[in-house]
């Protein structure tokens, strides 16, 4: 049976991601206890990309906390940031007086996180911490505090585990490095054998 997607190089396997998310959850719990927090954090996931990361954290944090979703993106089409952050859905999230834990799939330029933190703090959140699965510090344009980071990565365009390229490859279980040559070769081979 032929593979259903190009054989991109795996950067982090799903098992590695699961282990790291459990470690982040323990760190979040420890920090909440140390701060004497009497209420659970308000979890806010940046969609679409952060959904798998948010679901995992929701499962391993105590209390099965609800996860609110906000849409924010600085990407148009392709692999380059547009530099402009569009935010929608934030007005429906009850952040007033809450400790917000913002969940992101990847922080590269920092623009999206900076815009969201400013929005939630402006809406009355007591605090806004950030947990991201991936951080790409070499691409940072706006310095933002990252309280919990799964992995730092080099300046590569990554896909899978919720992250996509124009809607493709989001469903891959691992985080992989996008390679257009690998994709072209795969599609060429699939076309030659009558595949999709």
C-alpha cells in the first residue's frame, strides 16, 4: 500500500510530542500551585493549528477545563507571514478577571501572540501566559514572553499535528519539515502510478 502523503522528514514524532505535553502540563500545574491560584486558568486555543496541542493539554490538566478558541493569523497563502494579524472570536471569550493561558502551535515572528496578549489584557484578564508547542526564535520580530515551550526549532517550515500549508497536511500525526521537492516527487510518482 502506497503512503497517503509525501515522506517528509519527521522533526518530532507523535510519541515525543505526547511526552513533552505531559511535561508542560506538570509545569503549568506546579506554577499555578506555587502562585496560590484559587481558580483554574482560562484556556484559549489559537485555531486551527493549536487544536491538537490544546486537546492534549486539556486531557492531562486536572478538571477537564473548557478550551475557548480564537482565530488569529499572520499568514496568507504559502509559507511567508503577511505581517498583519487578523483576530476574530476574542469578544466571545470570558477573560475578565481570569488568568488566561494562551495555547499556540508555533511562535515565529511573535506578532500573533503579541496581538492576542494585548487584546486579552485589554479586555480585563488578570494575566496572560503563553504555552506553545514550538518556538522559532530565529524568526522573532516582536519579543513576547513564552512561559511554556515544547520545542525550539530552526528556521524550517513545519507541518503536521495541526499545522498546515494552505489547508494541506494538518492531519499528519507527527511534526514534519516541509520540502517542496519531496512533495513534487511524491505527486509525480503518484500520477505515474494512477494515484491521487
